[in-house]
């Protein structure tokens, strides 16, 4: 299972409310992803949401291609935990 933190401006604003965003493998489900985050970062997860980000079309000159889509999970941690 591939899990990596996703850092954007919007995600840094979410981090103030103890919500962290991770990019996960397209085949993984919510329970496996939450278990992996708990094991890897040793935190208590209160709530989690999974979103599928669709692929976007990109164009370079005459060539039309796609930017790959991915799956992300937004995890809410316990208020007392410092990351």
C-alpha cells in the first residue's frame, strides 16, 4: 500500500483543525488505509473520508494526454495529539 502525505496550501489550512491529507493507492480501501496510518504514524484517528480525484486532460501542442487520477484520504486526528 502506497501512502504519502499530500502537501498543498489548502491542506496546510486543514492541518490547523487536526485534519491531514494523504495520497493512497487506487486499489486500497478506507479501513486498510486508516490501519496503515495508525501503524506508521502511531496516532489515534477519529474520522476519515476517502475521495477519488479524477484524471484531467492535458494538452501539449497537438498532442492530447491525461494527467493520472489518484485516491486521497482526509484523516481527522484526536485533538490532544501533536504531529
